[in-house]
């Protein structure tokens, strides 16, 4: 895993590299340049009003895949993607967050709807997971690490709005009736991902589970 610079950890999230292009920031890509580990993201999310959301929608990037980003994302990657969304596709904003094996990258403001899944945009935060999970394994290696990061981000958001992970609060892009995509990948199972998220939510206490349930959950999380 990459070592995070001091400005990415803990309470220093507000000082992380601001976007180089103020126009992108104003026009719907307000948090390009922000990078978080899980601890910093949890602190940041406490400053955000999420009254507008009822769910999190999970995606995979497909392209680029893991092999094309062997060291994960960089801030410049986020700037390039934001420029493509705005100037290439004409979008007013994009997904809210991108994840890789150990970091959460900002894209669009979490205070308002983005653009990521037609049926879910209005009340769902969109998270893009690095990788192509029609073909790459989500349950081992870097793929599993990326999905753990996405699960952590999802759990932090759901804890903020006091919701538990379920089919109604965690959506896959392919659940959108207006798409034929397999996103977030044919190899990613909803129940498996919900178990990952549950492992990180404050609402799921270990003492609530039997030993057998704990073992079963760990096996599912690690693809055993």
C-alpha cells in the first residue's frame, strides 16, 4: 500500500491539493484534488449535509482497468477524467468519488446529485471502483483491496445518514432499469459486497453475530 502524505491523514483533509482548474470546481467538479484515507474521509463526511441521499450507487471503471493503473489513481487522473466529463461528454458533473486499493479520490460535490446512473442520480452518491470486474477478480489481490476501499467509503456514508447496508441503500449501476450495463462487473455479487460494507458499519456490532456468522462473513468477504 502507498504511504499517504501527512496532509491526507486525519484532520488535515481540508488542505489537500486544491483543483488546478477553478472552472472545473465551480461547474460541478468541486472536490477534484481531494484525496482521503478512510479516517480522513470519515472526518470530511461529517462536514457534509447528506439529507438529499437515500442510497449509494456502486460502479466499476472498466476502462481503465487494474493493469492500466498499476499504482492506482493520481490527482492528475481525476483532473483528466473531470475534463473529459465536462468538455468531452458535456456533463454538468460526474460520479462523486473514485476508489483504488487504499485511497478515496474526490470528483463531484457530495452536497448535491452528480451524474453516474440515470435512474439513481437524484438521490444517490456514485462511487467508481478502479478495475474491470467483468474480467478481473474482485475477490483477490488488488481487486479485493479496491473493493474494501469502496466498502469503507460506502459504510462511512451510510453511517452518516443512519442507514444500514441493504438492497435499497446500496445499489449497483446494473440495477438501473435504464441501463443494459453489467456494472460494477459480472464477477461482483451484491450479497458479497453488502457483507463487505457491513463489516465496516458502526451499526453492525460484532457481539450481535454468532461465531458461525462471523466466520461465514469473513469467508464471503475474502472470497473463500
